[in-house]
């Protein structure tokens, strides 16, 4: 994992001299993030504490005529796990998502996301997979370093995905 972060930082630094590109109608964005989850949010197994989450999201620029920002649609797949003592909870979230992105300047944007999908979860006490609706929302910041690489940070109610989330975005 340490090597991944070193390579990611070197790649980001190597493109700092290029120009930034904000999200536009017809463009795509793939984001890969790591985050912290609050395992206590699962009412069936309370007090599990913090865990780790990984997610991959895709956004497509759909409408740019709704004010100064752009409306994107896409999807998200997330995985998380948390454990306390001998109980481990594993969750998968699969959801379409809608995002409104407001560009502050050419390199920086703020956004809000709404998601409605499905959570699949299991725990080490039972042998079956449970499902439940996934209602999620988040607020995020994205800073573009080059013409297609950015870093992002998000906070929100993600269900299984994470409470705090951050990572890299690639636009094309």
C-alpha cells in the first residue's frame, strides 16, 4: 500500500505543470477513494467502532445549463469492513448517483451528491447475506492538478461506503 501512495504522489507531481480542466458536459470522471466508516451505524450490531472502506465512482457530465455548475450522473460501488472483538461486518454498496458540481475556479470545485441503491452486508455471526436500501448523500471538494488528475475529499452519509472519503479522480 505504501508503494501505491508513493507512485500516486510521483505521478501527481510529474503533471503539476499542465493546465487544469473542469468537469464539462460530455466528459467523464472516474474516482477511486479510501475512507473511514462508522461501524456503529449498523443498528443490528452496535458499537463496532471505525472500519475501512474502498469505493469506485463514475460520473458523466449531463447538463450544464442549470446555473453556473454542471449536473452529472453515474454510479458507485463501495466495499467496507469493520471489526471489534470477534465480530466482523462486511458491506457492499451498489448505487446510481446524481451530483451537482459548482466550479469555484478552473482547478477547484465543490459538489453535492445524492444516491439511492442497495447495501449488501454480512457479519461473522451468521452465514447469510442481508440486503437493505442505501440512502446516501455527501458533500465534496475536488482540486485538479493537471489536465486529467485531481484529488478529492468527501464527507457524508454513505451507508457502507464511508463517513470520510478521499482519493484520486481521473477525467477523460
